[in-house]
C-alpha cells in the first residue's frame, strides 16, 4: 500500500511540472505576439511615412503646377501624420510606434504653417517650387 501513495505523489509532481511548463510556454508565446504586433505597427507606420515622402518628392521633381492626390491608407486606422518642413521630416504615429522619414525639400507647408498634421485625404501641389499640402 505504501507504493500506491508514492505513485500518486509522483503523478502529482509530474502534473504540476507539466502545468508549469505550459504556463511558461504560454507566457513566452504571449510576449512574442506583443512584440510581433508592435513590429507590425512600426512597419506600417514606416510604409505610410515613406509613401508621403515619395509623393512629396514626386511633386517637387515634376515642377510647378503639378498636383497629386494623397489618400489616407485604410489599412492603418488610428494613425497620425505630422509634417515638419523645418526638420525636413515626416512622422507617422500608429499605436505605440512612431516612424519618421526625411523629405526631399524643406519648402513644404499647408498654406499657413510649415509644421502641420495631415488628418484626411488631401492634395499635394507644387506652387512655384514650393509644396503645399491641403
């Protein structure tokens, strides 16, 4: 009868060890998923930033009078786009991630200011060598 009790204790010990391994595996998986989501947000914000910079560059190089439509991507709802002509940079914040990229020119404005947000679909225009967004 003493052997039966010993096997029950060993079974409980092995079950507890297996449960501990399961919990540790679940925590590692969850942490990996969080990191993957953050990386996905960063990559998406980089893509949007480069898309904006590319469109501004295309309008600058096409010459005066050129216009292009900028349509906010639907794939990344809840992001913020900020243009700073003084820094020659665009920044896109999506979730907890922010990505920035450089602009081809510092002559960018929304008609009144050189540091501004883009919040909706808009037009990018080359007016006498300067880029006006809006």
